C-alpha cells in the first residue's frame, strides 16, 4: 500500500437537493480540502466527476449517484495509471457516533453502497484506504436508515458535523504528509480519549 494517497475521493450524491445531507459528508470533506490546498474542482464529464489536482494529489467527487460511484472512480484510477492502494475514499458511516473517525488501510464495504460500487468496479479489489466519518444514527424505533442518511443534520448536530468535516480534513492531510499508518495512530482514537 502506498504510504501517501495520490487520489482522494469523497463520496456523495450530486444535485442541490442532496447538498448538506449526512450521506454527502464525503463531498464536504473534499470541498474543504480543496479550499485548504487552493485547488479548484471542475466537472470532467469524461470521468463523470468533479476533479482537481494539487501538489501531486488528485481530488475527486463522483457525479454519479452514490450506488454508482465505482464507475467514476475506476475510470480515474485507470486513466491516472494508479492502483487501488493509491486511493483514499472518504465516506459517511451511520454506525459511528457523529464526529468519530475510522481510518483503515482496506476492508469490505460494511454495507455502504458507495464502497460496494467501487469494490465491484475495481474487480473485487478492497485494497484501498477509507476514512469513515461518523454521522450517527437517530434512535427511532423502526427508523429507515435511507431517510436518515439522506436527511440534513439537525440544528443540534450542525456544529458537531462541521467539526467532523474539519477533523476528517486534518486526517486526510495527515495521510498526505505523514502517511497512512501515522494518521491511523493519531485519528483512530475515540472522541474523548486521552492523547
């Protein structure tokens, strides 16, 4: 596995109606990272994605819907002549408390449709890093997870969601500067753990 990612992909759904939803936190992280790296993301219809490049890293927001993210990602991996291990994918995770991060070198989809699509498009290759950003799960009996992830953060969650984006950007920057192992050691602590 590459010590530092060359491709950072934030997952989400395109369109104004999905802006600010929990499922789009990957988009929010890449947007914020682009600002910090002084990088402009431009629509590249050839890749079905918004793409930008800064300092040897390519930032990507697939413009397919979440469950077809792999179409855009596999096309870019091939065009850039990369291997899956050169990539870091940023996704939402309803099984993690809001704001908690989990950075991993590889693994399965964990039930996430965007990750599933990427794994399938890469021929079953799961050897790419992923940063899961906790979006929490409302404790409502019989609540449909789809409505939850496609919903916007409540007023009581917005500050924590904003902080989650900043923390996730810091984790990606750590991966880019210090490598994945160092970033995992620092950012995989649970919120509130002692340093």
